[in-house]
C-alpha cells in the first residue's frame, strides 16, 4: 500500500485512479491509464521511466483507455482479457495466466461483474502477494456498478460481482488493494475518495458489501446503491474494444470568427461556454450551454452535450485550452471544432445575440419556486422544504414543465445549476435564476430546517 515503487495517478474529475509501477530497470507497468496521459507522463519523466506494459482491467465505460497510445509511443505491450475481443495488438490473458515483469509477476484473476471480461491483476514477488489491481470489482469501501452492460443483465452481473469480490477477499489480508474506481466516479458507489488504497484485511473488516451475510443481501445492497450515469457510458466500451485512435500531436483549439460560429450554430452546432458561472450569468451567446471548466468538466460534457454535432467553445483567456480538449478527448469527444475568436467581447462587438441569467444570494430565495438539480442521493440527504427535484441529466427532457413562470435553480455550489438554467433558457423558459451557493447556505440564511428523503 505504501510501496515507493508504485505511483497513484488520480483523475479527480472522473473519480478514477491509474497506477504506475516502477519495475526497477527503467521500465514501468501502467494500469488503467486514460487517454489523457499528461499526469502519467509527468510521473514517468520525473522518474526516468518508459512504459513497457499497459494493463487494462476491463473495457472502460467512463473513459477511453490510453493503452493503445502507450503501445504506439512507448512500445508498451498491452495486457488485457482475451475474452474482451479487442481489435488491436495485445496479449490476451485468461484466469491464472502470469506475466513475468522481470523479478515481479502479474497474475490474471477472472473477476466478472462490473463487466463480463473483467480481470484483476495480482502482483507477486515470488509467492508473496504484494497487491491487487482490482479495477471495478472490489474497491475501497464498496464495489463498482453492474448495470452498464445491459439493463436486463444487472442482477446476473451483481451475482457475478458477489463471487468476484469473495475471490479477492480470499487473498492474504495484508495484500494491498489498488482499485481504479473511487468516490466521485459514476462507475462506483464508493464513498472513499479517489486514490484511496486499502488492504484486503481492511475491506474484510469495514466493507459493507463484503460483510453482507449472503448473496441475496449483497445483491439488494449493491443494486440499491446505483444512481444514474451519463449516456456516453454506453459508447465507450465498444470504442475501447476497437481501440481509440492514436493521437499524433497534442490537440489545439482553432479560433473561429463569431459570425462564422453563428453560421455553424444555425447549421446545428452548439456553443459550450466553459467560463465561470459569474461570467456566464453576466452575458453569454443566446442558446449557449454552460459547463464551467473544472475537474468534473468531462463528465458533464458527456452527459449534456452531443457527440455527433460540432461543438464550439467559449472560454476566458486564462482558461487552459489543452485542459478543455484533453478532458473532451478522454471521453471520446473529438467534435470540438474550435473556439470563438476574441471571446464574449468579440461576439458582442459583432452584434450577435446574447442573454443573461441572474444570480441570487441565499437571502433572496424566499417564497419562490425552487428546482434542486443535484443527484438523487444528494437531494435525499437534505434539501430545502418544498423544493422540486430533477437531476441535471434529466433537465433537457423535462424543460417544458418550467417554461411558464419564475424558477430558481440550485445545486451544491452553482456550477451544475447554471448548466441546468442554460438548458431551461434555451428551451424557452422566460424567468430562470440561479442560486449562488447551495441549499445549506439558504437554510442558514433563512433559518430553515432541511428536509430529508424524497
């Protein structure tokens, strides 16, 4: 767990961790690396390593794998389940097969549940079990979701997950647990933060799912913890099976004149405004979708924006263009065609239509219609009395219900609420405002008691 040869490479936005293992001779093993290899590259460069092996525990649904890119740029051998049917060069592994890493050994353990072809990788030093890369099977405090393959197979896969978890639980209690999914990942139900690593013994003592008295109880607990997930999850597994396109160069944002952008929008393109909430509130291109740039940008881009139409970005001059593009590319969004040259000032100077959305302070939310767009679990944990609820991912589908009259949209801080407000506004809602803050702030300001449950 504290092995100095192992580096955890977290992706806080997606709630996942990749791993980089120094094999001691300038070579390294990368496990579940994403297509956005910037952090992993910094680790290899700092330690003078090149990636000789790139292992994937499963066909990821929440990000595109970086294994194909590592094979192309570093000559890495890709290690993955033979049952995955990947259409690119790799070493296909089955239950019990081992890979000699040169002093250390990697053993494949068949662990279906999260996906059908899921493998965990046990790292051995001789016969000593050092740690297990558990992917989306056993994770810190929980297990990954089992409803991504096909809805009609969810219970079947939950029962497979039960058996897989107990296979891993039979390892030496001192064995380190290195999961891919963690808290914040829509692939998991975990409360443990991203990057959290424990041991098999720790999980036996504290993991509620492992402590379930029988398989039926396990299934009930796991299925009861599943929340919603972005629609792009249904595309990426197949994209990973075929193999993501190798990128020859770092991506760059091309500037597009505002009038040309307006023509693109008229032909079906969308503007994604990644500026902070306060900037969008003050002025934005009419009809633009607000998704503020932050660690969770990729998840909400994949949830709210189309992947089959051109997207044009509007950003502040100090926002990192590379960060926008890499977050998009790691979830398979290659349809960002450029950015508005000159930003919002150039758009306004060109005389193109703009809109604004008022931000309200907590003291202003009194006697008004409130729409809370947080996730189901967040809402149930505590919301304002009388607040309606609709998850952000469902807002576009139900926007017509909020077209006739004032509504104040809220989330935890304001970013997701502004995304929801932008969806409502472009669907025709005439009076949409956004809370600058969260329900806790309103409860304190107005001396209200939060309601719990549905």
